[in-house]
């Protein structure tokens, strides 16, 4: 052994073991062996097996599988693989110790898995079922960060989508939804789930919150990068019924896909489009900024009340406030909401606006050049 190899061996020997590595080794290894056995024994997974182990083709000269992997089997196996990756991530504290020499085998195995095309295809849909820290780790250390959801603005044409939000509760009825011919299938699934959000609230009580968006043509969607049919969320902007200077904003993501940034991508796309000011040779930079400020000031978010007896009420309420707060929205009081919206307002509901609009609502009315008392 040469001098360099000797000191390298000493460094590896003296490096402390990552916490928990011995306790978790047997349990995680059994789960890994179960996955390997399934890959070996299930012929319907042969194509997926070759994606993970290209050596089957390049070194062992096995002919490439002529049939694509069985999609259903691959999806559930990918879930098993991702769950094992998260288990090992937590047990071995890979966020801190992924570069430890004793974790090299796990890390290289996981990179094989995440390099498979089927795993990469399914990751955007499956990652919302796993912890935020693990997803962040997988996207950075396991090279899954390049798979981005697609935010699209629906085309504004005479044939564009007309969203029947005034018929919200019909979307809970699967048979009734199936009969509709005016809405594409991805929107049917999305709005049926939206109908479940307020299961005990009568239709007439929800109408003021959703009716402004009926027939809205300002619509954005977020979907899988390889298929618009895999739709995860929607955003809409519509005129406020009693004040043309206000724009109602709504962002909604299907419950199973929350917490991975899809809603924020939608909100950013909407703000970019709504606040965009067209270039003009006659408009000064000051004039453009004024237009931007006015458009931004006119955005209003109105959310139906959450049931206070609902488990997790406080956390859910805080989540909505944090989400819109990241882009500058603040919640108003009932009195301010009624003043801004020019309509009675349920104190349990949510009205969020930009601070500039709130400041404007508090300015005294001006009559004859002087402030009224």
C-alpha cells in the first residue's frame, strides 16, 4: 500500500459513524432486497429493470425489452422505492451525512433509481406524498430538480374554457359531471375535488365567493411537464361584481398535490400577467410604474369561511395567510372588507388585499377639494 492510500484508509477509519447507521441497516436492507426480488421476478417490470441497470444490455448482452414496462406496476414500485429512500434519508440523516463513505452504496443506488426515465416521469406527481425536507434533498442530491411543472395561461378565444363555478356543487356528483360536454376531462376532475373543500356549506352561501369567476377567461393551470391531462391546480382572475377597478383572484391546488410549490408558481404567473405593462414610446418609466402599482393594488382575494370546529382550523387558516402573504397580501377586518368590496361580508371569511388598497380605504373622502369630516 502506498503512502497516499495508507492515509486515505486512516481517514476513513477515524471518521465517526453517522448516527443510527447500525440500527437501521438490517431493516432498510430487507426492504431493498424485497424491491430487488420484485424487479427480478416480475417480467412486466423488465423494461424498468433495464432502465435502472443498463448493464443488463451493455455488459450482459440481454436484448432490450421490446415492450414498455407495465405502467401500473411501475407506479407502485416507484412509490416503494421513494418510501425506502425517505426512510434511509431519515434514519441515516442523509441531509448531513450523504457524503460519508459508509453511505456511498445507498447514495449510488438511489441515483440509479432516480436516473430511470419512468421514475423521473412519475416524480412530479408522487413527490407531494413525502416530507418537504426529503423532497428538497432528492431534488438537489439525487438530481430530480430538473423536472419542472408547467404553468399555462389558457387561450382567450371564443372557444376558450367557460368554467361553470356557479354550478360548484354539481361537481360532487360524478355521474352529473360525466354528462357534461362543455368541460374537458382534466377540469372535471379538478373541479369535482374543489367541490369537496366545503362539504357542509350550502350552495347559496358559497355563491358570492365563486360566482364572479363563472365564465372567466383569465385562467391559468399548472400541470405535469409531459401531459396537460395531469392537471394539479388552477388560478383565475375576474372582475369584482360591484367595482370594475377591483380584480378578484383565486388560486387553488388539488389537496393531494399541495405543499410542493405548485400554488406559488400559479400565483407568480398570475401576478406577472396581471401586472405586465406594455412598452410604449410615449409612456415614461414613472407612468409605467404607476400603472403597475394600480393593477397590483386592485387585486383582491376573497375566501369562504373555514369551519372553526374543523380539526386543524388554526393551521389551515395560517397556511392561507402565509401563502398570499408571501406576495404582499394582508388580511383585512370585516369592516374594511365591506368598505372595499361594497358588500356585506361574513366575519369568518377571508379578504386579502395589497396594503396600498387598505391604505386607500382608510383615506377620508374628498369633496370640494377638502377632506370630509
